[in-house]
C-alpha cells in the first residue's frame, strides 16, 4: 500500500508532515550502528524559523563603538542566538551586529497583528491598554438666546452704583423699586410688597441672609434696615452712614455696608450698637462688596477705581489693587479655587481682571469691550457670567480659565445693571434701566445639563411685579 501523507494542526513552529506508516513523532530519530533498526531519543528540537522569538529583545549588546574589543564576540553571540539573518553589513562591507536594544525583555510591536474589529475599541497595539474605549467628542452645551420669562419692574433705577436685585436661598426674588421693596416667589409667582420707606427715602441696596429668611435694606438716608420676610416686619434699624448705603454683604451675623461716604461699616446683629468697626480706605463711593466663601476676606470696589482686600483681623486693607481705570462694582469669588477673585471695571476700563488674593498678584485681564456692571461665578461648572452697559447692553458667559465665550445674550435696551443667581445655580435674572427683569437658563445642573427650554408664548409674556 502506498504511503499516504497527512497534515496535523499543531502549534506554530511545530508543523510537520507525517507518513501513516511511521511511528508517532514523539522522539527525534537517531541512527545507530545497526542498519535495520531505528531508535528515538527523548530530545525534541523545534524549528526556530517559524517562531516569534524575534519579537523579544533578549540581550542588551554592548556598543561596538565603546566596546571595540568585544566586536567579534558580540557578532558571534548574536549569530548563535538568532542565526545569520541577524547580521547586517556595515558601510565598509563587513558584517556587524545589529544595533543593541537598550530595553531588556521589551516586547516589540507586531505591526502584522490585525487591528480591533470593534469600532471605538482600541487594540492593545494602539493604546497599550486592553479594551480601552475612545472618548467620544463632547457635544457643546446649547444656551437659549432668549429669556424664558420677563417681568415688568416699573421705577427700577438706572444707576450704576446701586444694587437692587437679589435672589434668596428660599427661591424668593427681592427687588427695590423706588421707595418700595417687592418679593416675587419663583415657585408660585406670587408678588408681596415687603415695605415702603416713604417719600423722603428710597431703596439703594438689598441683600438676603444666606438662610434666606431676613433681608437687609440700605437706604438713601444712610440707614441699614433688617426685615423679616415671612412676617413683613422690620426688626432692626442701624445708622452710622452719612449718606446713601448702596451695597451690602453678609458674613454670618456680621453685615457689611458700603456707602457714598467712602466708608465700610461692620454691623453685628448680636450687639445693640449701630456698628462694631469701620473700614476706611476708599477715596470715593463704595459700590462693590463681597465676602469670600470661607468668610475670611472681604473685597470692596469703589468709584476711586480701587479694589481693596480686607480680613477680619485688621482695619487696614491687606491688598490695594489699582490696575482698574474705572469704577469697580462687579466682584465675584471663585467657588472652585480658594483665593481666586474676579473684578470688572466701568466704561473707561471695560476689563475683567483675575487676582490671587493670597499675594495680591494679577493673574489675567480680558477686555470685554463694554462697561462691566456685574459678575457671578457658576457653582456647578467653572464658568462665570458678566453683564454689561455702555455700549452693548449684553450678557456674556465665559469659560474659565481660557476665557473663551460660551454665549452672548441680548435683549435689554439699556445697561444691564443688576444680576442675581437662582439657588440651584442654573438660572440668572438680570435687571436694567429699561424697567424689565429677564430670566435666563445658562448654567447646567449638578447632575446633568439643563434642558433647553423652548420659547413659548407664555414664557415671553410679561408679568407686572406690582
């Protein structure tokens, strides 16, 4: 019977062809002295030509330039390990060992390996991490270009130095209109008249406590009044200023008030005196005032183009920042980075500047092209919003620290002098001398981006605040 050939599916490097009339290839045949008998040893030598040992740099060879005396030995050693194919020719035509590999046991990339058949999943050769999923491109956030609600606010003053709008943590908006303060509930849309100061006085500044139950009111006569919003009752009146108190800032039980008399007073609601300390440093009306989030530093801006930084332990400013060339009303502290402060200048300045209050250094300056009236930092993402007056009357959303514009919103016909942020941080309300309050959804929520609310008839309908 003719001998037949067959192929066995063996691992790579072990393929061979066998005859059916021969014993299994468990041993390599070794011929003995007897011509008619064949024996098999216990050694099996695989074929290296089909193996993938060339993918491993097993030996770090010495450099032939530095180790010239070992050149012959190195060439012979490499030839013994990898065969004569590992030899290359030098420019002189002589055989020389391959370039030494500096990384011992480093696995080389096998370029013949197929790429991953699954889209979006990188192969181990491409990423170095098995199963690494490529990141899809981030979809830019869409911000509605129109307000979702507009309120009429008759007699809302067109005065750069006043602060007449604030939004409480209990979701109630307070607005100062001439001699009165009105409360608008964002939950129920109910309007309540809190107080009327009478014909001889007017509202110049308002500020909610952080708990949202009490409202401080600064008046044109220089008084600072504390009102209980639930009972619509005044519980305290404090003097000390010689003229109008246009800006207020709470620090727990301490209320700071800035005035046209150039002074900043510290009122302590736990004591009976009108004020417990006075900060003197500005040479003109104080129009901007904000405590840091940890209540350790107070930033004040004035019509003297100065930005001053105070602390609780000294009645002298620890930093006097003089780079602005116009009044500084817009002030905001970063909730994401300790000691980071942003301030905005008036018509002759138009810049937003960023400061490190630890050492008083200027970090960045951006020319916005318009008078900066207000600044507010978002709590959910590292972005801030600015409102502007002459001459664009617009609202801008910025990405920090790149200061790339996320959105530019228009709608007010006069300077956007007033700004407040909702308790959830997603909505802002802006007020202007055009006697309107406009509500904008611009910031995402903590868990997911806020959905874009469509412009409907009711959302653009006007509601009188009184």
